[in-house]
C-alpha cells in the first residue's frame, strides 16, 4: 500500500513487521513492529497520509502516527483481521475479520477515541469471513437534513457474494442532537438478511444489494476512482467488472490460478491483477497502452463507463450509476436519479430507496426540469470550451 503523495510504499508480513520503502530509490526507510510480534494480515495508509493502520492474527489493530510512533494498539475482533479500509475522506475506518464481522469507526481528532468502541458494528456481514472491502470515493449528503453523509461500501467474502452497503455518518462538526431519518438518536439493533447491524447516534449502515458474484470465494473488491464501476477477483480464477446496478459487464479469465488482488490507476484506464500463478496481469480498459513483451494478457475493453468524470459537479451525476444524468427525475426519497437507473432499481427492488434503503410509499418519479436545464447548459459549455481549444 502506498502513501498519498506516492513517495512511500508499505509492505506487511506474517513476520510481524511493516517495512516502509522509498519509491524513488527502492531503499528501506523504516521498519515498524506489530505489538506482540503477531503476524500482520493487512496494512493501509489513510488517504490523507496522516496514519498507518496494521492488523494482525490476534484480532488487533495498530494505529501509527505519521512519524511512525504508535498511537494505539487495540483488540477489535475475536478472530484474525484480514481486511481494513478507509473512506476516501479518511473520516471512517473499517475493520473486518475471518469470522465475518465488521466494525466501523469515526476517525475524529486524530483517533481520540482509540477505537475503544465501534460507532457501527455489523455481525455476520459475510458467512465464514470478510476478505476485502472498499469505499466508493463519491459521498452524498441526505437532502432532507443536509448534514447526514452517505457513503457507499463494497464488501466480499468466502460466501461468493459481493454486498453493497450504505454507511450513514453524522460528522462531529454537526450538532449530533439533530434528528436524522438515517441515524438513530440512541444505539439500536436492526437486521439485513442474516446480518445484524448495531448502530449508534454517530453512524448507521444498511445493505442495499447482495450480488452472487463468483463461483468461489471473492478475494478482492475495488471501485474505480469515478465510482462508475466495481471490480472483483476470485478463487475461481476470474476478474469481473460490474456496474452500480449489480450487472456484470465483463469477465476476464487470463489467470491459471487464484486471483488474490486488484489495483486500479487514477484515471480508470488500467487495472492490475495478482494471482497465485505468480503473474501480474495488466489490463487496458480504454485501448491506449502498447503491449510490452514482459506484460501478459493486455486486453482492450473499450468501456465508456470507465471514463474520467471527476470534474462533473456531483449534483449532475446519478447517485446510483455516478454518471452524468440525461433525464433527471425526483423520487420520493428526496434524491434525483437518472430515469432509466431508478426505473431499473424499482423493477428489481420494488419501492425501496437505493440511497437510504427505506421503504417508499410510491415508485412514481417527477422530472427535475431545473436540473436538466443546468446539465444541458453544462454540456454546452464543455462543447464551447472544446471548440475554443481546437481553434
């Protein structure tokens, strides 16, 4: 795992160490030892680069400051912690264990709470263990209260499933006494299929999709940076590419053994997959790479969905697909969606909000004419800018 500036690489081992490497010269800059010498199963930098988190076979995590000193060492699970993930804003930390349980923590005031108590717990998130998790970089705000944040989280495990969750969070810069339809005013327990969710007045969660993804354990899930696509790998030797409605767009089958990990570059043009067959396969999503002799299996997928939409105003993108809307419509939950996307959702999930997972009294939608005009103006401005540049 590399730090945000790209200057440092961290590698973790079952020998109980995290080694930090200088990417410019390949030299070791520091060695961090896990408390108790436990075998390390995961290591991650926070996206803001301020923290390193490592987890071990004893169910504990270590939080390391930027200067490599230990902030805290806390046992957060009863089983080995193989999965840790940060939200893109570094405000939420997730840990998950081989028992299938997940814990979510609000990262506030430099881990002032020391992870002593989870802000949201999900038991039996995946049967027999969680193997990977990833937060989508797109974060929404509930339009009804203007303060509750909605994160999209993908998880996978040994049950062959991918699950899509909404994580609802009330930041500490908001008056938490304010009522939210998504976050309770006191700790509560509710269910999502076989999973039990324990929410607090700070954070809540809900499972909005369960996808039978692969023929064996799903080893890794990763969103692309624009949030339009989800990638998964599996012990069934394949990689799959999904849209946000849970439809498989493409299956890649280049590896001869288990596929263990995936990485996606910053503009969604290239993914790399690592396997027990001792190869790393680099896949070209938009056909711009030349085939190097030492790289195996580059394929052009030509997915327009993988294009870079990072500069599009968030309100112009559909909360389901994260793509620029052409026909925006209001739904009863207060969100505006692309008509085709919300119609497909309602056809599958009946009248349930894709963002809040709350039941709606109607699946009728109303055209958002004002937003449609703004989107049309935005598209015209891009065309004008492109013409001016060409001249």
